[in-house]
């Protein structure tokens, strides 16, 4: 999907070594049930978007399976598509805007471990002299479920984790919004960090193990 400045190896490279996961991992539909808002569910679930990685770093679901393996559990990943746009800047070149409407989630007790695991991922391409690491930005998005429920809410927003890319050619990160209902957090391209440029040069020319 999209044009990526990164060409990672055919298998994800993580802190623990070569990936053992599958490229696609089935996800469960978020059990919204009778909840009046996503905020009500935030005690049980942590919400995030990995869209930038899938759009611009050729990410697959392999690390999700790696995480399950690392904790010895088949911990579920959840997703839900909302009618209101939660993000902007995630439309693909072919016009698919679904990522702007989608949140993923994991159960709250494993969130810290999953976030730390995801942030350990490095994508390296020595031949192309590129390197990238998963990064993140905490942003507030519109609580679409609160609007759908029709219940009065003073500020229908929800804190989520927007995973991005700290790369040697550029960085992709979400720009927070003061009013997520009118202007959702936007994915923007930023100049690269000098440390990642240096890392790419260090690994340049090395063959994948």
C-alpha cells in the first residue's frame, strides 16, 4: 500500500531476532456492546493505530505473532471501523481512506508490554542504506462511539497511541490537534533524525543474517 521509502528485509527484524510470526494475524471485532463511549472502555482496552507503519514501512502482522510468542499467549488484537474520521493523512494513493477511521486495541493489562515490544522493532536495508525504528506519539482523537450513542458528553475525545516511523530518510509522526472533531490528528512527514542516518550508514552494505 502506498510508496514506501523503506525496503525492509523479507522478515521483520526485532530485538529478539528474526520474526516467527505470520504476515496476517486475524483480529477480533472490538466488543463495543452497550458501551456509551470508547472512554468507558479505556479501562479494559488500550487503543492505537499502526497505520503509518503499514503504509510507509511495509509492515505486516508478523510482529503481532512475535509478541504473542514472546509472552506465551494468544493474546487477541481488536479492531473497529468508525463512521467518523479519527485521523487524517492516512488515505492511500488509490483513494482508500479506511485507516483514517480505524482503531486497533489490545487488552489493557498487556498494553505496556506490547508497546515496548513494538518500539523495539528495527527495519534495516543495508543495500539501500536505510534504517527505521518504530516510534509513537500520544494524541487525542474523536470518541466516535460517544457521538453514535447520543449521550451528552462535554468533550468526546479519547487518548490513543499513534505509532510512527523514525527513519533515516524521514520521520512519519502524528501532529496532535487542539480540536479532534474539526481537525483530526494528521500524519505528517518530517526530516530524519541524525542518529538514524548514522545508523543506516553503519549497517550499509551488510548482508542480512
